[in-house]
C-alpha cells in the first residue's frame, strides 16, 4: 500500500470464528475451548503455515479490539477514496 501512495495500511488476510448474537454463553465457552485446543495442535499450525498463514490465537476482547481497529482503518480509506457500495 505504501508503494501505491497509501500510507499506514498493511494488507493482510485474517480469519476468526464467530457465533451469532444471542448464542448461549455455555455454547460460546465450549466452542472457544475447543478452538483453543485445536489451535494448539502442531498439525493445525503446520496446515495453516502450509497455506501461507501465520497462526495465532487471541482472547475475545483482543479480537474485538483488533476487528474494530481494522473496520475503522478501512472505513477511513473507503471514505477518502469515495468508494460506494455497488
């Protein structure tokens, strides 16, 4: 992005697991626990690295903060570039 003249942006793909609003807390906790186990498996890391990812896991609040920062960052670019919904 710097080379294109757009400073302060780094283009990365990332994925996160989400549940619908209103999902019971015990279900969310169970999913979170299971995903934590899966992310800790060496074969999971090997698989993701093989796809070109750098696996990492964060706590829910950290993920929310990261997601919110990304939305704000890219929203600013969309507004400045006058990109409209098609």
